[in-house]
């Protein structure tokens, strides 16, 4: 069904199907990256850091108890990994 829609749309827009699909994938990945970056930024702001590494340093220096940050640290690590995957996929579309 989606492939049929892409075929029909490519004819209407005068774009090759591959280009239409590529643009759609790019738009989807860029939107997901924006969402991920917003979630990452929210966690970083909460602890006054700019990255997972800075958060880890604060924990290691004892500025923030590990027990207070464990869930957010784990989530931030996961979100950063997802961000890297999406950025890699986006670069392959270029």
C-alpha cells in the first residue's frame, strides 16, 4: 500500500520514486533527531551539564549522588546511542 502511494505521488510530483522515498526518510530521521535532542537537553539542563560525560564526571567527583541520577544517566546513555544511530543513517542518505 505505501509503495503504491509513493509510486502515485512520484508521478504527480514529477520526482523519481527513490528521491521521494529518500526525502521522506530524511524528514522522518530529522524529526526524530529533534525529539531526541530535546530529551537529551532536558536531562542535561536538569543536572547543569552539556553531555553524558560531564554528568559522569559530576557523579565521580561526588557532586551528585549516583543514586539520585541513575535512571536519568541510563536514559541519557540510551538516548545518546539512539542519536548516534540516527545521525549515521542520515549521513548515509546524503
